C-alpha cells in the first residue's frame, strides 16, 4: 500500500510539472523574442512565464501605428486580436534592441490581466519592468543611447529609490497626463 501511495504521489508530481512545461516557441516564432523569453526563464522570472502561459499569449513585433493613437511613444502593448486571444505587441522600431530590453517589455506587458488597466495594475507592470531591468542589465555592457534605454534606466533608478512609504513609480504614473487620461484618473 505504501508503494502504491508513493507511486501515485510521483505520478501526480510529474503530471503537474508537465502541465506547467512550455517552450519559448509556444509564445513566438521570432528568434529575438524567443531569446528574450529564454532569458526571462534563466533569470527566474516564473511569474512572467506563468502569466504568458496562463493567457496563452503570443508575442510579436508589430507596427503599433494601427493599434494606438500615439505609436511613436508606445514601447509595447498588451491587447486582444480579432479572435479574442491576448497578444503582446512590441513596437517594431525596437526589433534591434538588446535582448535584455525586449525581456523587460515582455515582463511589463505580461503583468496586464484586465482589458483596461487601472493605476494598481499599471504600477505592478511598470515595477516588474523596472525590477527586471535592474536584474538583467549588464553593468559592463554599453547599451545604445535610445529612448528605450533611457526609459529603462530611469525606471530602474525610480525602482531602487522607492521605499514602502514612497512608491516613486506609482507617484510618477499617477501624475503623468497620459496615464491620468488612459487610466481614468482625471
């Protein structure tokens, strides 16, 4: 009887492990995005991977001018395609960005779960992006001086300077005109 219980427990454990198994290519066929997802896995970002898997999310580079009114400022978006499937679209102008930066954009967008974000969700997503950058940024590497690099460096600094009583990222989002309109804070 003991052997049967041990065998059953092993079967359940292996079944659950298989249920959470995935391949980066489940989310994208783009080699740059697959490399970024693999980097997220290697750095222990299990919550990001779980969110991608749970939502059966596809990730791609895309021209965001068709999806957002201010495409020149959008780094990435989390939205739904015409079939109702959640997708993360990274602005195609960042196709050549370093893998670490693509991983940060995926981390951010994976945190969105609602059809329309609120202040709490946008704060969580932005903090995840910043924390991922702090963890993945290679101090010995010279990153290109781009809008994305400047954004990530700024977010990383705010993340590190925040404390329990002073969430600088949340304060910045709440006072930003674009987010105030988008999140209905006006």
